[in-house]
C-alpha cells in the first residue's frame, strides 16, 4: 500500500523486545514495525541527519559560570548545551525560579540540540535539559512532590513529554505525571488513556522535522516547536471511540512525504493507521485505514519457508507481528522440515555453519508454538521437568491428531541440529541438547554417538567412551565410524 510503504519497509520492531503470554511477540511494540526508539540512538521522527537551527534566545539570569577557560552567561550556556555551567549559574541564585518563558526555552533548546546530535551527545542534551528545567522550575517540595500551583501557567507540558519519552525512562516523575494529566484534559480523556505506564510498549509521543519546521506530537495533538501551531489531528472522526485512545498508538514521521502517522495494531495484529500531511500551513488528513499486520507477517514468513529461505523467514518473523505464525503448528513443522532439507544440502556442500544457521532459524520460528526454550530449543521447562517425547507432545499439542507427527519431526530436527553444533565446533552447546535427547529419544543410537563426540571434544574422554559403548550396543555388529573403533575399542 503506497501510504504504508515507508512504515512497513523502513521501520523494523520491537523490542521493545520479548515474548508475551498470548504471542511470541505480544510484549513487543504492538505493531509489525519495531520503531527505532529515541533511547536506542535518539532517532524518532528524524532525529538524525539534522541541520542546525537558529539559537534560542534565553532570558539572562545574571551570574556567570566558568566552562574551561571561558566564562559563560546563562543564556550562552544554554545555547551551547553546557548544562553543567547553566546548573552552576542557577545554584548561585537558587531563591528565584525562572519565568515560564525561560523554562519553555530551555526545553526547546534541549530538543533542538538533541535533534542536531547523535547517540550519547543527543542523550546528554536530553538529560541536561530535563535536569535543568526541573531545577529552574522549583516545582517540587523537599519530598519530591509537586507544589500546588506548579508548574506555572504557560508551562508547555508537551515539550517535557517529548524530552522525557526521548530519554526512555520509566521512573515516576511528578512533572511528567502533570504533563500527561494536561494532555488528557486536552483530549477529554482519562490520564490512563494517554500513557499507560503499567507495561505498554507503544509511544504516543514523537518529534518530527519537516523542512525547517519541528513538530512535537503528543497523543493526537500536534505542536510547532515555537508554539505557533496547536492542531488536533484531522480525521479522528473516522475512528471509533475505542480507537481514539492515544496509549494504543505509536507515532512515526516521514520526512520526505511530510507525513505523521499514528499506528495501532493492539488488536491481535489488526488495527488502524491514521495519516496526516503537512501542507506548509496546517496538517490535512491523508487517510485512516484498517490494517492486518499479523496476516501480512504470516504470508511473508510462509513464502520464505516454502522457498527454503529460512534465514529470511526468521527475519520476517522477528520484525513482524507474529500472532498467526505462532498459532499454526503446521507452519512451525513445515519450518523444521524445510530447515532439515536446507541444512542437509548445505552440509553436503561443506557449509556446516550455514547448515546450522538454517536449522537455528527454523527452530526460532517454531519455538513458540512448540513451547521451546529460545536458546537450547528444548521444552521450556525441561530442567525442572524432563520427560518422554510422548508426554511432551501431549502437553504441547493436546488432542491434535498430528501431535505424534509433530513430535517425530521435532526429534529428528533437534538431533540433526545438535550434530551440526558438534561438527561446527560448538560441543558445549550441543551437550545439554544431546543429554536431553537420551530421554526424549532413548533408542536413537545416533544420539549416543554425537554425545560421545561432544564430550570427547571437550576432553571428557572417559565419559565419552561410555557413550560410544552405548552407541555400539544399539548398533551391534556395526559398521562403526573409525573414531568409535579408535576411541572405544
């Protein structure tokens, strides 16, 4: 879809991320896209490749502070982003809070400097501006509670929200709480409908640079950085009442198209996308559409699996909204079948590492539906509850008539994966899997051979010989590999 091309192809999730109770990726940001959160590299809505902005005029406070060999005034310290020097100046006159216009200008300059920087430098400006505005506001009492009547009238809560969200903190902050309350009143909603700190991974706040204009998006309201524009997103009437809750959405910015997009896929991978475009004077609605990203993820993952492109299938799974993939045992089993097929082809061609990667990708896709640990690909509770393959299959697949078939494919794939780990010089990783397989598949002679190899490669020679002997006992008369005859005559 044309209007989603930049969203679906350019921004990839999550993780926010993480396995949820209902899906392998439900606790990620609830969209197919895993937004590049500002806390990762301070880049939401065009926070990189920035061009310098005009300095902000800060109201002088009076005293100066030394920064190296240079003595700075307060306004110079702010314009340079020397937050420590600005703090020192405030400390010299602690009894008078700054005017509200100056508080807003501190936040504006912090945002501008963060937009023009990258990585640690951007984070330094975000933290510095937040710390300075808290100190300059003098809004909290000795116990850290908000003083009645504070912050002063005119304090721009949306700027504080933007800095706070860009910092990526989840700790309690009275000023943040106040700003959320103000935004809730503007939306005529409860505070919990704006930003749910109890665990949501969505982010209804963004900063967008379109040409020489910078906009702060807070919920469904858009603010020009200098305060000249305050506009509610057009097109909200196309959403139902239950869909007009900012906490459900992530905010994205397309600088080239000058589009702001709100994306909500909290409903099992199905949701809403609302787009507005800047026309140079105001924002106009582009469209509000219903989307089903879980279905798109399923289609893409299945396409790659059927083509034997296991690594590509896992990439699509890892960045996608995986409810439908995770619910399909047939697709999980197909991934393991194809993984074994591709791994055998690569191993025969001498690419053992590539063979291992193919099966690893297949198991990574199947692990949620098969209830497997993401590292060993053993049943998730194996350490506390080792059991037979049949018992595990009943637990994992219930009354599914294909349960025994799924279990057989799992056992074969896990044995081949462990063997590839040994061949790829990873005996420590293979050992716990092979020990588990002596319980899951006690009659499979190859398990004992591979476990003997894994132990031998780690210098555990006596124990390795015992497993070679158990292998020989299950293959009476051979023929046995030369290494077995040499190591366990």
